[in-house]
């Protein structure tokens, strides 16, 4: 297996800087034992001048060692066949080359260069060539993988046999990528992910830590890639439970990237680019203002932010001294990590830190830690829950935790016709399981209130249209002494469903 990386020099920036960025000296070849690939990796420079520099990675694989290492594991080839030993693994770029790339160029993959840190952070004119790349999906899929990332792609099919053109093309391509818009680290991380994706196979067992590898290498580009689902599924060897976890975390990363812009355009669970008109007050801000107003009216001091995402509302509430305790709860550990960074918990003063807690937990299950609070907020949360699982959420919040006040916000689907860019029938966010009309939300809120002993008031949030209402709808639930809960409020909602 063979891969080359070429760059062109410019005045004051010799091409041989590539050696610094790769941490491999152009004047000598180097050899590395890559045990996980059961082979030997060689790095050398076919050319190295100030005008043009090419680094080559050659991986020699021991097919016998590879078979022996996978014996008894997840191997699809029967033991008695010659195909175990005679196959394309030593010759076509796949996960073997990707792993070698990650090991040999680990610092460059992370974008680190002590000698030339400014060069590592700058785009380079790059040409990357892979003479033989396994591409299950053909040249068309190769283009779909790399072109959205800004590469000029040449994917030439390799014929099955040049002597017999009628046999057609093999699944292998000669790949050439060119771009002057990528840093070296970005380019290597994209190759690390997409080579095994195109091969649609891994030479090793895919475990939970593979999700972290994917997200590290995909940071900054995978969250917005149009083929995100295909990439995730193939990289994780079609282990769909892991793929779902990765997609959830990528969705949060996409929100985090957008939330770092100068204009606040995302809230914790909804795409504000798809949810905000060009007005002085973004809808995310209007929602939080409406929530604070409702909390002020209730007199609540100890607040639960259920489905807190990346902590936007938690941060907002901490800015008001009347809220003495704010607890953010989310099922995603990554979202909570982002929230902790946003809140700067590691640098927060002792008194302020005593007011905030971040908890990992699912709203599908009762949680004793959530009992005894004055108010709970579900800001743009319910629409992310499958309809048949809503009763479990209702019970855990209204039946088990039972705060005195519950605030629920959710999109008003009727207002979607006012978003000119939103196609008819499409939800505001790809993860929305549903979006309610105003009458549907009212019916749901009144049913929940009656079942669990709350009074409910509905309010519009955002600019109100005379025909379709406001973009967001808010339900304010109050548990009052005179409102006794239903006789069935303490039963598992699955029992009622079964009945």
C-alpha cells in the first residue's frame, strides 16, 4: 500500500517545510513497525526541494500474520480457503493504511508542530495520491466523499484486467486529491476516516472507543458532511448502536460550532439558522427570556434544566442571583462536557460553582436526584422524543420528580410556512420526531396537567402571526394544592399503554 503527499513551495516558505510538519526528515528514510497492521511502514521522500516536496508512506503487510491475528475473531472468510492468505489487503489502501497513517504521522494528524506551529495552522497547496484505493461504490462515491470537503478529485477506475477491457472495471481506483484550502492535519484526518469508509471494512474489532476516534478525526468537517450517515455507519463497521451514538454526538458538535458564532443562532436542541428571522432578538434569546419571566412569576429558586444540551439556559440562569441552584441534566456526556467548558466550571469561583450542577441522566427513567426542586424546564426537548416514549418522559417529570412548576417549550409547526427557506413538510431540525400544531400542543398539555394534578397556561414566544401564531409555544404548568393528581399518576405509563 502506497500514499504520497506533495506540496509546492513559495517565497519564504520552502516546500521542505513538509518535513517539519510531518516530523519526518526529508534527507533520510525511516522505518516503523506497525504491529496493529502486522506490517512495516516506511517513510521516505522521492523529491525534496524548496520548490516541490513529496513524502511517501509505504506499508508492507504480512498477510500470514494478519490472518493468524484474526483467527477465531470476526472473520468472514472460512478457515480452509486460500483467500485468507491471497487477497487485496497488502496492496489496496484500506483501514490498514489508515491505522499506519495515524501511527506514523500522529503529531501531524493532530495539527501539532513545535518547530513551525504557524505553518501547521495554515492551509497548504497539497496533492495526495493513492495508486490503489478500495472503493466499494466506485468513483462516484469517492467524489461524494471528498468533493464536499473542498478537494478536486480524480478517481480513475482500475480495470479488472487491461488485456480484457470487456471485463470492465474493478472496485479499485487511482485517487488524486488537490487543494490549497486544507491544513496538513485536516487532510490527514480526512484520509484517516475516508479510506476505511470507502473500503467498507475494518481489519480489527470495532469497539466503543472507535466512536471517539471517529469524532476526533472528524472534528470540524464530519458534522456537516452530506454523507455523514454513510461515513459513520461504514467507519463503525455497521455497528448501528455505535453509529447512533456517534450521530447524536455529531449533531451536538454541529450545534456547538454554530453557537460559537458572534450572533447566537442555536439553542440547546434546535437549529436557530432554521428557526430565527433576521430580527434584533433571536428566537433562542426570546425563548430564554420567556422562560425566565415564567420562573420569576413562580418564585422558583432551585431550577432543573432537563435536556440542558450545551448549557445555554444554565448559563443564562446563573446570571441571575435569585436562582440559588441550577441543575443541568442531559443524556449526552459530550453535551455536558461542552456545557462545562461554556460555563468555565474549572475556573468558576467557589460560591458560584456551588450554585450549578451538571448531571448525566435520561428523562425516560425516574431519577431520585431530580425530586424536590421548585421548577423544571424542558426547552425544545419533547419534540426530540419518539411519540411512543413520551409517556415515560411525562411520568419521570410530572409523576416522579413533581416540581411545583414545569415549563415546556416546543416549535409551532404552523409557523413553518413563514420560513421561506424551509421546504413544505420538512421539520425545522433533522432530529425532530414531530412538531405540534397549536391545538395538538394544547391537547397534550391539558391531558398531562389533568393526569398529574397541574394547572396549565399556554403562551406564545416570539413574533406572533395573526394566521399561524408564534414560532414557539410555551406551556406553564403549576402544581397547586387544590389540584390533586390522577389516581393513576404513580403508575408506570407502560401499564396504561398495555391496558
